C-alpha cells in the first residue's frame, strides 16, 4: 500500500490539505468498494489520499487544465478520465473541492453537474468563505466570490440535492486571512484573466513552513474541526448533499 508523503512542504502533507481531506473523508465510506469522481481534480490530491486510506476505491477524475489532466492520466490511466463523459453512472460520491468559486455562473455549473449524478449519490463541496476576507489573493487565483452559507444555499436551491451538512472550516485561519487582506487589498479588477496559469501556480506554491509548525497547525485545525457544525465562521465552507 502507498505510504503518505509527510514532508512539510509537500502538497499532500500540508496541514490545510490534510484538514480538508479529514472533513471530506467521512462521506467516503471504507466499508464497501465504490467509485468516486473528483470534479476539478487539480493535482489529484484526493486520489493520493484515497490510495493510502481507501485502497478499495477506484478513483475517477474530471480536470480541464491540460497539464493536470495529462499527469492524472499517467497516474491513474486514461480510463480514469471522465472529462468527456455525459454522466457519471456508478459514481456514488462526487467531490467538488474549491472549484465552484472559479465558475462565473456557479448555479448553472451545479445544475449541469447534478444532472450527471446518480440518484442516491453524495456530492461534497468546499468553497472559500466570508466575503469580508476577499483580497487580491482571490482575484489572482481566479475566484469570483467567497461564500456565505446563504449564498451557497442559493446556488443549490431548487436542484435535486438534499443537504446533509453545511459547516465552516478553519476558524483559526481568520486572523491570517485578515492580515492578508490588509497586505493585499482587492484591486477590483476581478478574477485573473489566465485562470489556468493562476491555478497551476497556486497549487504548486506551498508555504515554506517547518514540520513542527505544520503539525501544530494540523493539530489545532483538528480540534476546531470537531466542533465545525456549531462554528459561526471560518475561512472555508464544507457542504455535503445527497442527490435525489
């Protein structure tokens, strides 16, 4: 079985990615074989975690950025690529992790996605939260918005999705996000024109922190995540839905 890469500056071991996976994995059962589809897979971090923690899972992906798509095909085979698939039959879980905020029309994007999902399947969504934290960072990476719970609910309203959970993540990161906003105030110019390039650069740009600090932040985030259903704020939102 593959072993995790716990170098402090590798994407898979970076505390933020590990904590996001910690929140997501409870919706990916280990009790039976299943096939998840990772929408907007990026560098394929979800596939990496699944290889270690859910070895009975057969990973599938959708990824529009050619460089990422080619890399994922090399790792998982052309059969794992569902880019040109009209629907996702047999996919009991779909992940949409930090993808929706990159869509100019998020509701249309979700509506088209929902039609591809099987009834009874689970859709897991994460998005950046709290519009007050909007900064040049969001513009540079191609975000169109940061979400409130109400805005995320509006994006899914009327779709065949039954909410299972909507919770804030990373409340401990709010002070750092406020500092970033002060240092990088929004320009008002909107999302970066070359969003593909922005995404590649951001996903490969892991902050240089020590292993000790990385682990401390993971431990702190694990503690706050245990109370996520009652948290009033956080830098991200996690939502899970059942398709009906």
